[in-house]
C-alpha cells in the first residue's frame, strides 16, 4: 500500500516514458532498451559444461545426473546425423539451429516454442549438439557407426527465433581461424535467408505494407515481436498441412507456402528401416499432434481452443481465463489459428509402401495415429511408380496431373500481392532474384 | 483564442463519434484503417490542443478559461447552463485523458485488429473520451452529470463487449446497477446545489482551484457533501461499492486499462476534488471521506495480496490507491491528491496494458532468483496466526462486500419484485 503510494504519487508521472515508447514506437523503444542493456550489463561469456566421465558422478546440488558420458554423446550425435542420412559428404561448416519464439505480452508465447520439449527454446540443444559433434573422441567412435566426419568439418550451434527471425550463432570464438571465411559466408547466407523468410511471413499480416522488400519484412517481424499490443506476433505452425519425410533433393525448388514439415530421410541408407522407425516415432506424434491441435482449435475455437485473446486474464500463474471469471482456457486462441485450413496432416514418406507399413506397425503409438485416421499417409517409392495414398488399409495410386506444376521465377514472384493460401509451384533456379 | 481551443478539444471526439455513427447508420461501415486514422488524429489533435492551451494560459497569466455557450433549456427559474472551463484542476485531467486515451487507442489499433467488434470498440472509445472531457471541463454540475453518465454507459457497454458469453453480460449488469445506485447521489446533489443558489461552479465556488470557498452553508453543505461522496464512491469503487471493479475486467485489455486504470475510475476522485471546498466546509463529510478511503485501502490491499489473477489483483491495487487519494482529499491536500491521481493513472495504464505478460515476468523472476522466490509479507508474519488467517479469508472474500450486497440489496429487491408479481430475475440474476 505504501510502496504503491510512493510509486504512483511520487514517481508515477515518469512512467509515461516507457508507456508512450512501448506503445507508440515499439521498434525503436525495443532497440533503445537493448542498447541500454548491452551498454550497462555486458553479455557474460559462457561455456557449456556437458562432460561427464562416470555415470556415478553426481555433480549437482539437486542430486541429478548432469552432462553426458562419451557413449551418450556418440549416441546423440549419431541419432541426429545418422537418421537424417548425413553420413558422408559433410560441408566444411555445419550450422545446427534450435528454435524458439520471443514476443511481448503473450501468455501463449511458449505455444510457439518447441512442443516436443514442452514449450522450451531449442538454442541450448543446437549449441550442445554442435559441441558434441566437434569432440574428436566422439568423431572417432562415430566412424564405427558409419558416420565419418572429416577433420576439416566444424559444427556451429545456433538459435533461430521464429518470431523476430533473429539468428544467433554460439561459441564462435571456438571456430578455427581456417574456417573464418566459411563462417562469414554462412553468416551472410543465413542473414539473407532469415530476411527472405520474414518477408514471406509478412505476406500473411495485414499490418505489413504490400510490396515490402526483404529488409522491410525483417523489420516488420522485429517490430511485431516488440509490440505490446500484438495478439498475433507470428502465425507459427498455422496452415500446416503436410510432412514430407524424404530426401531434400525431392522437394528442392518447390514453393510449399510454409505449410510443410520437411524431414530428411534417405531410404537407400537405411536397409533395416531403423532410421525410419526412429524418425516416424518422433515426427508422427509431434507433427500429427501439432496438426490436430490447430485442427481442433480451429473447428471449435470456444470448445477446444481458448477463444479470442482480447479479454484473457492470466490466472494462478499457470494459464489464462476469460476476464473476471471462467474456467481455465486450454487450446490455441483464435488469433493463432484464424488463417488455418482445418485438414488432417498428410505424411509423405519417400520409401516403399511395404517398408513404411511394416515400420509403423511395430510402434503402437504411430500405428494408432494411422489406423484411427488422425493422420493421412502417402508414399513416393524411390524405385518409381506413382505416389500411393493409404486409404482404409489399401494403397490407391494418386492420379497424375498432366499439366505439371506452375513455374515461377522466384518465391516472391509467386506470392507477392497475395494473402490467401497458395498452390505449390516450382521455382525456376538460376533466376533467384529476391 | 483560448475559448475556441477549449471548445475544439472537448468537441473533437464527440464530432468523430457522431460522424462515424452517422456513416454507420447510413449503411457504411468504414474500414479499420479509416477508423484507426481518424481516432488517432482526433487524440493527436486534442493532445496538441491541450498543450497549446496550457501554454496560452501560462503565457497570458490567466489561471483559468471559462466559455459560456448559453443554456440548453430553462424551466421556471431553473436553467441548464452550457459552460465549460479549464483551470488548474481541469487541465491536468484533460491532458491525462488526451494522452492516455491516445495511447490506449494506438494500442487498440493492433490489439483489436480483425475482431468483429473493431468498429464498435472505437465508436465507444471516442464517445467515452467525449464524455470524460465533458465531465472534466464542465462548468456546472448539470453538464458534469452529462459527461459522467456517458462515461458510465460506455464503461458498461465495453464490459459487455463479449456479450455472447454469459459472464460479461452478467458482470456488466452488476456494474451498471452499482453505477445507477451511486448516481442517485450526484443527481440529488445537483438538486441541493440548485436550491442552495446555483449549479454553476463560478457562482457556487468563487476563486481559483484549489483556493476556493463554498457559498453553500447550513445543513445543505453536509447533505450535498454526503451525496457527492456517495456518487464518488460508486464511480471510484470505494466503501460499499468496492465490489464491482474486478468484475469490470471482462472487456478487451486496453478498455480495462483506460477505464479502470486511468480515467473512469478517477472520475469519482475528480468530483471530490472539484467540490473540495464543500467537503472541507462539512467536517463530518471530510472525516467520512478519510474513513471510507482508508478502510477501502486496507480491504483492497488485503484482497490484492491474495488475488489469484492479474486483472483482479490490479483492480484491487487501483482501489487501494484510490482509497489513499480519497483520504488525501478528505484531509485537505488537494494538490497532492491531483498529483497522485495523474501519477497513478499513468502507472496503472501501463500495468494493465502489459497484464498479459504476468506469466512471462513471473518465469523470468523465478529464473533470475535461481528458482527460489523469497517469501513476502514479513510484516504480516508478526501478527498472531489466527488473525493472519482471518485477514487471509477477509482478503480472499474481498471483504465479504459482494455477499453483503447480495443479502442486503439484491435479495430484498428480488423479493419485492416477486411480491408485486414482476420477476425479471432468474436464479442467476443475483449471482
């Protein structure tokens, strides 16, 4: 009471500066605050402590095991690189990016973070994987598992903020001097990619002007993230409709309108279907779950979603309710799903029909998703033949489209001036004017 | 010059409201962009106008500006004077309305974007600004009541903004009933002032705020003072009317912010500040003002500490400060009270606008404190356990005010309605 009296009667008037700055010019105000923070509190340099020699070693006050033993490190690197089919042909510099989302005034912020780790941010994961993969002892043991990382390959961990399209790379001081030019090149192409991504995202936002360039798109994304009044800082996974598990060369050059999950998998490297089992065990529950979350929040927003965000009221430090009194609201708010097209997700797996069914049958969780028709499944057999769609236990060939895909000079040429969902197009390479 | 400027400031949001609603009645719903630009331009203009007017008043050495626009009507020896004024009390309130209203409008352009009530929201926001400016610049109690009622009506309509759900509609009715009962006070007070001489502030309270005297005397002073106190308590959610404020948090966040953080909630304090000489002329009224303020502050601070949701917690925090402001007015510190009003409005507006950040702030504090947040309320721990428990229950039940209101006011009315055979209330009407 007395503290409130001092704060309002004494210092209250000064609050006008943050209030006006935050609301009237959030972009510049955000920059100013960041600049002041950097000037006054320098970013501490940190180092990951992830080594552990013996599983008996309890290194923390909480009595929990911390860090990873050598074998555990090898397992984790192999699980990521091996299942993705990255066993040879390594580049000199490889960036491993985690993702997360930062926005202001948004109780649903963590809904944009990684759902697989319970609404957390993936930066530390990217950083940790890079550090493990750079470990020479790990690399020696990886060779036994058929993953030979050349000595001149370096991994860099990073973090992509999907809301403001910021991209941080970690532990850059550890990058060998020989790789400095590679790092500069990677940094430049990542910067270009994030700006183009921001521009493509901006086409869905009515607040973004028509015909902005990539820099304008990036600025718009950053402004949204800093805006106190923005109930839709990003559309996240909204409009998701397909998950393509296959070689990236199969989808290269396709404009998928940010509606596809792309999972790298090469059936030729996976004769035992071990990688496929690991991949489907992860992506079917994750992508299928995401798809259903958006689906149900859209089809009955008051029942399965949490209604409009505008009257939401944070309660019990754990969730939101409507205004003065209501039940806890679960599901996604209308502002997150309003442009969603409620379709069950289609998994397109690049392998033979027999192999995919055999693999899915072995995992009851994945099998239930398919058998109870929460997801749809199609295969593209690398051996040839038309794509097959799984329907009621049988495979139907998908009738070929004789016309072929429309061709556009660039993604931007295809989406410019349009807000609605766009059909798939082929982007003509060699003519990649942004 | 100053007169024209003052009229323009008050009229701008009213003209925008009229223009928008006429266009709408003619069948054209303007685009979001048009409504947003028009409203922002309006608030921009009144902010600049207020700054300019303040400068002119300062430069010319005038303390206040009075504009008489004649009278609306007269009946017998009663006339409804249309007089507006800007003095040392009005101007800060007008500036506060202009700046905070503009900020809330700018916030809402993004926040209410794509909501189907966008047009309705901005229509009400403009009407509200017109009502608030009228109330703050009114030169007579009659005109003040006009602005006062506009603010009340827009406030209730915005609480019921999401009227398709039952809770906002129910809570809006509850707030409306509180307003109606409390407003009896200001209406009766205007009769008393009229009988006491004039309803014009210039005649009633000669001099410049805050160094005015009251022309009212005898029992009329006390009667008018108590009626004002009743009306002010209703508007500022004090004393017996303290239960409605958290229920008003049903609307969109920016309307909660501008109404219950900034302007509407301070209208009661403004009324007391305007009639400060009347209150000081009746010691019993002044003492009651202090008592109501302090008791409400104590109740609200207890309720604030145990509130489980951020908007209720901020509503009780507002009530606490309003209680202290009432106490300051009752004790005869109008300048301090005015500073407190403006400072509190600014702080509370920002807090309510960023109320959705509560979860995020808590997580950050929790992480920064290493996962262990220190215990609060060390002073309370000095009290005996039984008393602590009682204070906890008292806070959790918000001083039992709603229960008392239900029992003493709502139930008799419902019973009476049943006796005379007219029952608009279903069983949930009294909830």
